[in-house]
C-alpha cells in the first residue's frame, strides 16, 4: 500500500565522523548499526490500524526516524520497510464492537496514520506493506517452514490451525532475560495461546488460523483462513530486505514474544539471522499506565493537531526523552516543547548567531551515540541562548534541526 509523502531533508556540510551506534536489546550492548558504507536495511514493525496514532506509536516511529536520519547524515543509503497488521484479532474485535467493516476501519486508520506521520515529518518507508496484500509471501514462507518440519496442525477436527514449533529454534528466550514461566505469561498477554489443546509446546505460535464464521479468510494450501501475527513480519521483512538486515525496530512491548518469534522463523527459513540489531523504544504512559489500546488511555496525534498544536512541538515533546526511557505524557511537557520551539525559531530567524559548527558536531555526536535526542536538544538550546553575529549560523541550525531531528523551524 501507499506510504506517505517524503519530507525534504537538507544536506549538511560534511558527514561527521564515526558510525551510528545503537543499543541492541538482544546483547544489551551498544553496537554499530548499518554498514560502513552502502545501504542500511531497516524494518520497523508497523501499526495494527485501530486507535492510531497515539503518542506511544509516534514516539516509536520518531525514534526510528532518528536512526534513518543519522544514517543519511553519515552518507549511507537506507532501505526501509514497514508492515501494517491490517488483519488480526484485536482489529477484528474492534470492528465488531463498533459495527464497522474491518477493512474500512483499517483503511481509515492507515490514512489517519499517514497524515500524522506526514505532519510529524517522519521519513516514510519505501514499502508500507499490509498483510492482506502479502498473503502469497506469507503462505510461501509457511511452506518453507513446513519443508523444515517447523510447522504443524493441531489435531482439532473443526479448526486444524497451523503452529510454528518453537523447539525447532535454538533457544527462543536467549538474550531476553526472561524465564519460561514469565515467557508463557507475557505470551498469553500479547496474543498467544499457551493453553490451546494439541500444541506441542506452550509457546508455539499460530501461523495460520482456519476460517471461523464471520471472520475474513482467504483460500490457500493451508486451508481457508488467515495468517497469525508474527509470521507476517518475518515474511514481509525478508521479502523486502532479505536475510540478516541491519535493524528491526519497534516498541519494547515487541521485545517478547514478537521479535524473537520472527527471528526464530527467519533463522529456520533462511539459515541466517533475521536482523543484526534489535532496537526497542520505551513505553509512553498516561496517568501512570502504559498508553495502550486495551486500556484506552490514549492521546492521539490527530487530536492534538485538530486542537491547533504545532506538529513540530509534538515532535519536540517526543524528542525530549531518550528513546529507550519510559515516560509519561503531560500537558506541561507540551507547553515546554512549545517554549523551546519559539526560542529556536526566534534564534534562527535572526540575522546572525553564535558560530554553529560546534553545535552541528555536538548534535551529530549525540545522535550517533544511541540516538541521544535530549543531548541534541540541549546543544541547540545552548546555541539559541548564546550571542553572536555569524550570519551563516541561523541557516545552519535551521538545516541541522530539520535534517537530523526532523524539526522544521
Ligand atoms: N502491528 C504490531 C507490530 S507488527 C503492533 O504492535 N502494532 S501497534 O499498533 O500496537 O503498535 C505500533 C508500534 O507502536 C509498535 O512498534 C509498538 O511497539 C509501538 N507502541 C505501542 N504502544 C506504545 C507505547 N505506549 N509507547 C511506545 N511505543 C508503543
Ligand atoms: Zn511486527
């Protein structure tokens, strides 16, 4: 499906020095992300299109956007793919509960998401790929897994659904730091079904669900049905990027079971790792609880925009927190971001300012060091407060804020 409009990215002087380092959640280490030269390959787990786009989603996609921009600035090309989970249980439940056609709900929410991402100047993926338009690649991948004896049908005469066999993977929990007991609990919380009779292992995940009455379903060699969640990202990412791409990104709620499950399927299908680095953003909360569709404690980007809030102020709210920290949204944070935006706009519309070459270096260093946006904001804050009459400085700061932080002044 269509992505959204690409914002212009100003070209900055030089490329700075050094690789882009990010915290890999699997190893817990800061690691170079992307190649030294050439093209970096990035996959971000996309939305399930209902209740989009809340500030938690936006924070995650802005974090990914910082990586994209840091790579461009370092002189790399970027191949970026993102999925849309446009058929899945929670989407169908919401459609049912609100009496809306599930496909209409998905289309309307994807459109809202496109508008929000455009307003926030998030660079779009080259491919935004829905599950519904990817059924062939998903069923082909399940076929490869079947050839490796890594999928099976539960012996349920009515609904012989297909499952991925986690015991085929070396160790699903490796690097996650969680016990099997915890894993089962989180798996159940995040769409898994540990108690389904006939499964060979409690963590085996659904890859193809046979049609239930009233549910959308498609003909395939697996029976008439629809894909499970994890296998969609495995199939879509491998088709768009190939095996062993550079970064798989998403919120920390995808650190288990979603990403390890995708990685396990990919390793069996290709014999290679899926992503080299896993980037996980922290969770945004409201009123003391993670912002989530199931809790309904959501602040929507589109609501703020409709209230007349400057999208660049929303972006600055998100950038004021390091992407790995968990934080809580408050209206005060928005007021603070609006103040910062005004201060930057004032300073960059002056005839001159303090020399900004060190500011460019500081912002580059901050972003290449695990996308440290708060440090980057501090560097620009300091420049905006300093006096000077360099006529080139305001333009340079305007360009660097836009190119590296996506903040158009
Ligand atoms: N479609 C799946 C991924 S394949 C999904 O998780 N969709 S989602 O709509 O629930 O979330 C979209 C993205 O936003 C995911 O990367 C998710 O990890 C992230 N996300 C969801 N809630 C929050 C939150 N409160 N704070 C930060 N990120 C969040
Ligand atoms: Zn995903």
